[in-house]
């Protein structure tokens, strides 16, 4: 059984169809890339997986370990092991990053019936993970993402992922807005988490990221459906020839 | 157009008139008798403020105060015993507790041992009985206001605290004025306190107000606060009155040259609460931060009305008021900033934010700027809205359940106002009180 199985998923926003019969199956341990032009529905897919309210699922199914994920609240999905790295991470003034991380981690552990982490255990874990991502302690004391640069926000997403240790990570354009050094730090962070038990869906507009996070499978999304699936060489082909050919195929 | 005809007195107005008449004999030798008479005449002419009185537009006291409760008698032993643990919200703050039970200063519950040199603490009733010239000369003069509720306090006030900090004295320990209502029947309490902070002195003054739930007692409290030149005062008022209480409080404060006032009111209790502030800039270059945080629910009504009077040059004022409103609660903010002709280089900014947790909650905001000087910076802003759904989603996507996510955002919202408190222990105590409120919210 695939870890994630999306069957004929159709989604509307404000009465407009954005996803149109999308199918996708991701097995444990696989990294899938989803590439597509702006507006093709990549973020919509990511949000629907995470459970954002503004999207109306009009048809289809999403199964996580065979369970109906669409019936779950966003926090339940997270506790079950889903993680979405946001394309545009939000700023939360007044909620210290440390408090946020700790509340999230302990809420998930509680829901899974695990013991909460003690303060020293938690601090140690955060310090280690932050160190590997070049995130300094001062940033952790600030409000979540408040005053962070675009790159710092993306690194903070990966820090959250490293701490929460999800089984299924969806990364929505984690590469956008990063210079090459930051991209490397982020990609290394992601690669460290690759494991036979963990699956990833890496959403990107550009092939560049896939030089660092090498996918097992590449899909092309156009007009709300997967129009082509291939190996990592498909990404290179897209880079060379653009999306136009696939958009025509979809039409 | 005809002049407004004074309507027939309400039962409450009638009762207040009778109560004042009955007290006359007792006040025969009171050194403030003339001031009290004048104050009562002011009330008699105006009656209880109602919605056509601009300053009371949103808090129609004539309608909200159907009856005037009898004046509370002096507390009995049982009442005093009940007040023993009052002010417990601030357990973690090492403060000098001065306890007032039903408006009466109770030395045996107060921490009067080893007063720092330069600190004096006494009873208002005693000062008046002894015709203390310093006190008698000062009451009603610090920052005079013609507000009718303040006038009622002057007319009826029995006791309160008189507190002095001498020039140049820094009080390391905060002073905590604990106001406890302990009577088992509903009565009215009128306390008046006078706090004089000398030049270059520093002090933290905390007031807390509490009483039993389910009893419709009435509190009309007033505090005159004089802050000397170059002095610095932190003032925090905590309102946790009982669920049916009517609480009116008037702070009349004056700031000397280069004085600093850091004021915060924190309100979770009471049925109808009116916090009024009259702040007068008496010396040049004074600075005040006035903050507020209210967390209310059910049918609670909390009105903050303030007049910030920049009478001299170079003053600055910052207001930041945050209300969290659940149920059918109602928050009112009226802020008037006056910049008088000589008050050049005034810098005044006012911000109010309301967080509406329910559709039925309501927040009214009325800023007023009266500016008569040209070289000034003044501004105000207001927002009202629900919790940000996108932020909630971000938190939930990280595994935080909806209720906990809401609590985090509400605490962050209130936290911005609490940030103005310098002392960590005091700020933490109020953050805990906000967290406790979130739990009772259900
Ligand atoms: N919350 C929303 N409200 C209105 N339109 C939306 C919303 N989210 C997405 N859309 C629309 O859906 C389409 C796909 O958007 P999106 O999923 O963000 O694409 P991508 O991430 O591939 O750039 C776009 O036309 C976008 O305008
Ligand atoms: Mg997108």
C-alpha cells in the first residue's frame, strides 16, 4: 500500500476548478517531485493535503496509510506524520519561535500517546537541529518568522520539519528566493531526513533544486492534473524545453 | 430648541441624594465638607451620566445603575478574615501589601513593617479626621476633572490610602494596594487614595480590585497620583471584580517635568467596568505609556475613557489598548488627546485593537484629538477583527489543536500590551492571568 494515495482529486476555490482529477501515489521512502508552471495548482494541492479550509474538494480521495485523510483536522494530519513546508511561511508576532516549536512538538507527541519532552531534552534537540541549519539562538527567541529574511523563513520551515520528524513531507517551493548557498543548506537539511520510512513530495517550479534533492519520480502538473510522469531526467527535459509542450498535451 | 429639561430623578439618583443628606451630620467637621458639597451639587445638577452625555455615550450609567446600594459599613472581623488572601494573583511578586477591605484601610492586614526611609503610608480617613493640612490641601487638586462619577467619589469617599515617597527615594519593592470587597450583601464602596511621588523618586504601584461573584456590589474608586519632576512610576491596575459588580475607577494623575509614567490596566472581572483616566502634563518633557489589556466574555462591559492633557511643551504619550472579546461582551475605548497652545513638540500616539472571538461581541472606539499647537506629532489608529485564519492554519498544520492555537494567538495579542510592563515577575503574573482566563473561556 502506498503511504500517500491521491485518487481523482478535484478541488474548487470560489467555484473555480483548480485541481481536476489528480492522481498520485507515493510509496514509503520515495521522493517525488511535482513540477509545473505558476498557477497550475501546486500550492493548492499542498494546502488541500494539509487541510486548509478555503478549498472545496468536489471529487476524489486522499489516503494516508490507507486512511481517509480529508476527514481529519489539520492538527490530526500533522500528528499522523504529515508536514507541509509553506511556500510563504507566516509571521506570528508575539509567539516566540521556541514556544511555537515546543507547543507543536508536544501537541503531536500527546496526540500520539507519547510523553512530552522535558525542557532540557527539547532544548538539546532544537540546538542540534538549528546548528545544522545555521539558525542562531537569537532567531529562536524572536517571534515566529518575525524579521526573518526570505531565506531564514525557509530554513525555519526545515528546522520545524527536522524537529517534528514527519513521515510524509510536502515541500512547497522551498527553493524559491534562495541563493545557491542557502539552497545547499536547505537541501542538505532535507537530504538528512531521507530514509526508507519517510516519503517526500517536493514541489518546485525550477529544476535547480532537484540537482540537490534528487527525486525518484518526477511529475508534471498542468491545469490541475498530472500530465506526465517520469524519472529524474524528466526534470532536465523540462528545464531544456519548458512546460509548453505539456500544457498542450493537457488541453 | 429648548434647554434639556432635567428628568425626574431615578431611584438611584434619589437614593444617592438621601444618602448624602444622611451623611451631612457626620461630615460637619470634615475639612473637605465644602468640596464634597460642591461635588454633590454637580452630581445633583447632572444626575447619573447617560448616553446623551458625550463622555458616557457607550456606558449609560442611568440605565446600568438601576439602584444605588447603601454605603458599605466598616468591615467586621469575618470580612477582614475573608480579605486575608486577597490579591493572590500577584503571589509571585514580592510587594508590600496595603489592604483595603470594603474601602477601609486595614493596618493589621497590611505590611507596614520596616518601611523604607522616605516612604509613609496612612489612612485617608485618619488624615481627614486629623485635618492633615498636606492631604486636605492636595485632595482634588492633582488633576481636577468635572466628571460626575469622580464627583460622586469626592462626595461620598470615606477612606483610602495616603502614600508618600520622598524626593530621591527609590522603592525596590513594589507597593500593592489590595482592594477587596468582602461584605456578604451588596453595598457601595467609595475609596479615595492620594499618592505623592517626590522628585527623582522611583516606585512601582500596583492596585488590585476583587470581590465575590454573584453579588451586585458597587465600587467607585478614585486615585490621585502626583509624579514629581524626574520621578518614575510604574502603575498597574488589576481588575478582577466579581461577576455582577459595577466598578468605576478614576485615576487622576499629574506628571512633573521629565517625569515618566508607565501605566497599565488589566481587566478580566466585573459586570460593568468604567476605567477613567485624567492625565495632566504639569511639567515639560514628561513621558507616559498608557496600556490596557481586557479579556472579557458573557455580557461584560468594559469602558476605558481617558483624557490626556498636554498642557506644556515636550510631552510624549503612547497609548496601546488591547481587548479580547468573547460572548456578547462590549469594550469601549474613548481617548481624548488635548494639546494646548503652549504644548509644542508634543508627541502623542494612540492605538486600540480589539480581537473579536464571537460574532456577538462589540468594540467601540472613539479617538479625539484637540490640537491647539502647530509643532506636534499626534496620531491614532484602531483595528477590530477576528483571529487570523491563516495564522491559525499555520499553527494547526504543525499539529497544534485549534483551541491551543487560538490560545497562543490570543496570548500573543495581549502580550504586546503586557510588554510595556518592565518587571518580569509582574508581567509573568498577568500573562498567567490571561492564560487562566483562556481556560475559563472553555
Ligand atoms: N485561496 C485562493 N483563492 C482564490 N484563488 C486561488 C486560491 N488559491 C489558489 N487560487 C488560484 O488557483 C490557481 C492555482 O494556484 P496555486 O495552487 O497557487 O498554483 P501554483 O502554486 O502552482 O502557482 C491560481 O489561478 C490561483 O489564482
Ligand atoms: Mg505555489
